[in-house]
């Protein structure tokens, strides 16, 4: 069985990311979403995380990807699944990182985690506008 992935984030960020993934790669049976919205309690998020875990418990590994280290989704995930050998919790939720987590066939949990993290890091980039050469001003003379 594939690796399971739970994305958990503040507001509806996780739901929105899933919507983008669905558009690009289609529905993924190994993905579950947990939103932590205003008014939710620890009991609310704990229940949602446990339900997501139960849906994926037959997976070789389960990666819980959260938006913010130290935030409630991260802290509750660590608290709930710290004792599970095949579960890892990480922060820095982004599209490329989540996609890699979903499609990876790596079975070694630590290699899997490192592969996903590296993909997430490599996806961060920027576009730089290069300054025009000063000799462009001489054109037409």
C-alpha cells in the first residue's frame, strides 16, 4: 500500500491545497485533510486527526504535513502520534512537498521523510528581473 498523507493547517489552507492537487493530479486515495478553523477546540482537531489516521492506518508510512511548526495542527499531531513508528510530523506545507509525499514509493520512513523535505526545499525559488545593459541607451544613435 502507498504511503498515507494527512495535511493539517489553520483555516482552510489544507482544503485549498487539496483542491489544487485534485486539479493537477486528480483525487488521491492516500490523502486526508484536516482544517483547524476559528472556534475549533483541541477535542475537535484531535478527533479529525484521529479519523484521518484511522482511514490511512494500513499505509506503510503516514506523513502528517502541517503549515506551521509550533502551531496547533503541528502540536496536536506530535502529541497524538509521537508513539507511532511509521508516522512523522513535519511543517512547511506546500504543493510540491505534498505532491512528492503522495507519489513517493519509498518505504523506509526516514528516507521518505528526507525525500519529501528536499523536494519541498527545492521548490522554493524566485524570479529575478535582470537590469538592462547601459549600452541599450546607445541604440539608435
